[in-house]
């Protein structure tokens, strides 16, 4: 197959032996119908079933249309996507889950939105979902919080079905569990044309979900992490320094108030408790200590940031010489 590929489909998977043959057949059918030069990258995230044996059988059947990578152990979806992104060769890169809940039939429309309408990224929106209410309601709340916090107007940040320009996936680094916030990483990398497309959500046919309720707790913590990284990674003093100064000044002002209040009372012959007997004195002292700690944290983070090897790692889109 030529290296001049139209589409790369990345499929991260973990224990999906039952769905892989049907999924690969479906993808190949859509690609053939649309006359795309394509490749499918399957990344086996340390499966415990026979997924890798199934992939080897599919390789014999589909040849160069299929490439695969296998992790020695389970690292998570973000790691699988990172490997796929680094090895993708298609002009448009599409990601989809292996559980048959994402439809390959959506790929041609997403491809056209990227290539003909100039989008950098298209995120799927499963407007009608076939998930239990215990999953859909927390998901809606999580997406609402993510929209408000990031300013990116998407309804489904965590939808596995997404499409990107190739240079977009080469410009971002997905790690930990940051796959939930890829749109934020894309925006941070300077790609602002992020669109959304309503996609069909399939009922799960095989296996069971690999994510439990803890995904929502982890999702909130990851949101805090990605917001800090995208806004203050190269200037941590702007966060910790400002917070430290504010908290310290509040504590200092409170302590001065208590001291002046005591002096005024003495000058007027009034009897007041000692400053150190007032509980507000210890609150003020605590604020001053916390303020100093926050400021020092910002100072140390700034030193680490300035010593980092990627402190001047900036994405250059085009060069004219």
C-alpha cells in the first residue's frame, strides 16, 4: 500500500476479541465504498483474552491495511492513543472504540469536514445514547463543567469517535488519562477550528464496559490538571504567587487590625483580651503562613519550569525562508 494515505483509523482496545473481526470488516467496507486509501492501527493495551491472536488472523486477511501494536501490560487508553498518533500516516486520523458502539459509517462525513471545510478536529456527539441513566446523567454534568471551565463548546468531550488533521495529532501529547480532554490539548497546541458532529451511538454487543464510577472522580481531577497545565505550565508563579500574596495580605491585614484594636483600647483605658487569646489571631497567622508557602511553591515551580528541557518548545506551523 502507498504511504500516501487518506485515512488512518486508530482503534485502542482491551479484551475485545469478539468484536474485532466484525469491526474490521465494517471499517474496510466503509473505506472501500468511499474509495479511501486507508490503514487501521489497532493498539492492544495489554489484553488478557485472545485479542492479539485475533489481530494476527486479521493481519493475514487484510494485509497492509492493518497494523497493530501490543503493550506488555495495561497502560490505559491515553497511552494507546499516543502510540496510534505517533504512528499514524493518513492525512486524516480517526479514533474509535473497539466495542462496536462507534459507527465507521460516520467516517466519510467527518473526513469531509476536515478536508473540505477546514476543521482541525471534529468531535463526535452521541446525542442519543444507549447507556444506563447512572452513566448518562453524570456524563452530562461532567461535560457541562468541562464546557464552562475550558470555553470549548462541545457536548461530548469523551466521545471516542473523533477526527483530526494529521499535524494535529503530531502536535499533542496524550498521557495519563488525558484522553478525556484531547480537545483542550488541541486548543492549547494552537488549533482553534474544533467542530462537532452528531454521531450514531450503537448498543454494546460484546463484552462489558472497562470504566466504573471512578471515571467521574478521575475525570474531575484530570480536568483540574489539564486546566493548570494549559494555563500555567510555563508560568506557575502567576497562579501560586498571586494566590500566596492575596492570602498573606489577608492574614497580615487581620493581624494588624487586631494589634491596632488592642492599642486603641489601651489608649482609652479599656480592657481587652490579649491579642494571642483571640482565635482570629491564629487564623490570621495561619493565612500568613499559607501565603508564604504558596509563594514559595510558585517560586520553586518557576525554577523547575525555567530549567525544563521543553521550556522553549513551541509549535511552528509554517516557515518562509
